[in-house]
């Protein structure tokens, strides 16, 4: 993680004031905590300040939140600079793209997504595109690994990305019509691509009315061993019919 510093002075607005609606909301947050514990509302209120401030937190906003919570400025600065959810410099007006660069996303093509960001937005993270509409950064796992690779834009995730469909996501934000969040391929939530792969056959009825599975169950003895070759397929071996106890008595 890079060193997190406040934006340079020339980018800092002179002041920050909460809108009436956000101030009322912030006071409600503070009221949820016992007297003397109002600092517990710091993160929620900083987040609201960031939303009001176009997606980043200025020094003036940090001071305003500290004043509201009666906290020393240095404490609020510590919070804002520690948590990477707080952007310390201006971000794209239309979208700030957070690209997951952790292993599962890397293995599934995050490099391609980063390439698109570098080509379409800026070759360096945390820099605005020429028109000021977009910015990007690489972040750690965002918890949607099953649909890797993915990005977070504002509060929504866009998943199952390729160079092509990610380009369309950016086009959508550029034109003011962002696509539906979630998987960008034909998949429901994180269900298997192409439809269900299990429990998709109707089992018949076996002996005694018990459901009979299509094939015998896999036992520990059937399971693949670490020493087996990679090409060996794990499948249950057919079992001989159980011995008939009544026949034993007759012999
Ligand atoms: S590794 Fe990318 S979301 Fe988890």
C-alpha cells in the first residue's frame, strides 16, 4: 500500500460545510452513542462527508467532522489516512474504479482490467482522466472472488469482467447510463455459468421408498489421493450387491 497523504494545498477547497440534510443525519448518528462516546460515529460521518464532497475527503472536511464530534484534528486525520475507503484526493466525477488485484482476480484476468484503466483513464492510479470524469486504483480483495475479476464503482460491484464488457461498463458511466451491477455475463448472482451443475436430475425411488441416486456415493476410499496423477478423475467404484442374510442361513 502506498503512503497516504492529503491532496496538495492547491487542490484543497478552503472550507467544508455539511448540507442541512447531512448535518441532521450526522446528529442522529451521534445521538446513537452514550455521552462522551460520540467519536464512535466518526467513520459513518466521514463517509457521508466524502459522499457530499464528490467522492473524496478534503482537509477542510476532516476538520469539520472533527469539530462536529469534538475530537482533536489529529485523531480524525489518523482515521482518514488509515482507512483506504477514504479517498484523499479528487476522484473522477462520473466514476472512481477500484480494481481488485488480489490473487483470484489476478488469475482470472485482473491484469486486462488494469490495462483498460491505464489506457482509457490514466497510466497511473489516483490520476484523473483528461476530462476529469474517471480515476482508478488497485485494491485488495473486495469479497466477490467467485465472480472474479471484478471492480467496485461507488457502492456497486461489476463482476465477471473481460476487456470487452468492462469497456461497456465504462461507456455506460460515461454516458450517464451505468449498467446493472453484478455479473456482466449470463449468470445469476454467483450461480454456475450456464446454469445449475448439481441437483439437476430427478432421482428415482430406491428400495424401501428411499431416493436412489444416479450413481453410487463417493467414499473416502474412492477419493483422489495427493499422489494420484492430475488426469485421474475422481469417481465412485460400482459396489457389488450386498450379501443376502437369508441366503447365508440356508447354506
Ligand atoms: S480476489 Fe478479487 S474479489 Fe476477492
